[in-house]
């Protein structure tokens, strides 16, 4: 029994060995090549460099034509001169350079902008060198000085030097007057600073210890180098704390000068007061609003017209100048002056005072006091008292 069992064990081992010898051996998978460095470069038809890409370590798979690299660095050229420098934590080069996918922290910096260059960052970028196109689809952000542009996705057209942001693009400006503008689409030319924003545009201006002011507009253009923003009308600005609104055809925001202005007809409402004019500038640095032409102020019982008006919203002081005419319903009062001052209350109602050193002429009608009968000393036929001029 023991000898039979030993024979079975020997047979099993022989069969197993025979079976192993009869199977063909599978070829081992090809191991990727590991290079100490990667250096890719392409030139245009005139022999000028278009781009270059380097990496300190790359693993290349011959069968798949895929190169995996780390710590990538590259340069994009324009007319043979370096225009942008970029870096990425990792990268995959597909089909021997047909597509380069940059992954991890990726940074693209413009080289011609001096001390405050344009910088574009993203977590993933697909670069098509032959098409001169980069697609950014993970947290793309473009910054220059205190301006910051974000969106869900973006495209950088290298030959046109144009950045297209899609998917809720937002322009944010930090500093003393923080401003946030949300749009539907943005096209930005970094070389010139020209920016086109498609609306509707919705914005907020943050104020310390106050509710933010809100604005809306159909579209905008901007110069990011000069930091000016032009809102195309109709433009509406709402100030909840002052119960005020401003509507105008076009509005410019000059960020460095802290100035909002329009050279087109506008209308402003604050509480009970309504102001219209042909030109307006609001200086946030001096808290001064100036109507440069065609000033008309109306409120219950009063109506004022002047060539120019200015209002300091911190002090409440109001001044009208140039052919000032004030009409009041009470006593049909009419006041003419070269200059007239007043005070704006919190509810927007204006109380007018004197005219300073200028000449003021006021005319009003005083109602006649009731009497028991006609004055025997008065001439016959007199029925009402003439207006009094002061």
C-alpha cells in the first residue's frame, strides 16, 4: 500500500512536470526606458524656436509611445523670442509629442510684463503643440497685479495670445475698493490688456461695515493694464444702505483713481430725492459726487436746476452752481442764485440754505390774511396781493 501510494505520487509529479514542459513560455512585458533627462524642441519654417520642453527624469514606453516625466519646464516663443515660461509637477507626453498633458501644480507666466506679470495656473492642462493650443480644465486662474480671473475651464490660444474663459468666469479686484464681476464668458488679450466680457454682468463692491453695492450690465470691456472697466448700458447700481439706485447708459470704473464716471445721461434716486444730469463722476477717495452738466434735483415740494452740482456723502454737504433755480410749492417760492448750498439728510431729503457770498433773489406769494370785509382804504377792484421779491 505504501509502495502504491509512492508510485502515484511519482506519476503525479511526472505528469505535472510534463505538463509544465508542454506549455509555451509567455514573453516578459517590455520594461520602459528610463532617461536621465528629456529635451524636446520644435522650430517654425524659418528655423526660429516655437517651444521647448525639458524634464530631469522620463520613463518612455516604446509600445504605447508614452513618456511620463516629472518636474517639467518649458518655454513658448513668439517670433523667435521667449514669451511664456511654464512649469508642471508631472506630465505625460503622448504619441511622441502630439499631446502633452501637464498635471499637478501647473504655472504659465508671461515674460514681457515686467514687475507684475500675468500668471496662469491650473491643476491640469492639455497642450497640443501642433495646434498651438492649451486647454485648462481644473481650477484655471489668471492673475495680474491685484486682478484675478477664475472660471471652470479655459483655453489659451498661443499663436493669438488670447485666453478664453468659460463656465462662470469671475473677475475679482482686491485692494481698498474690492470689486467682484461675474460674467458668462471672457476673452482676454494679455499682450495689450484688452478684455471682453459677455453678460449679463453681475457685480458687487464691498464696503466696510456696510451692505455691498450691486451692479448689473449687459456686457463690459476692460483694459487690464490701465485697470479701467467700461460697462455697457443700461447700467444699474444699487446701494441698499442708502436706499439708492443709479441708472446710466454707459459707466466707466477707473480702479487706480477710485473713480466711477459717465458722460451720458443718468438718473439717480436716493430716498425721496431724484437726481438727473448729463455727466456724473463719483470719487470714492474724496467721497464726492459731481454732476458736471444739466443738474436737476427734485423731491416732494421742491425742484432745483443748475449747471453743476456736487455732493459729499460723508458730510452731507450739497452745492449747486451756475444759473441755479429753486422752485418750491409752498407759497410758490422761486429762488435764483449763482450758488446755493444745502444739506442732505439720511432719508435723502435736501434742505437748502444760503448762497454764500453770491447774490440770491427769492420771490414768493404770501396768502392774504382773512378779514371781515374789504379795506376801505384800498383802491376798488384790488383782490389779491402781488408776490414779494426778496
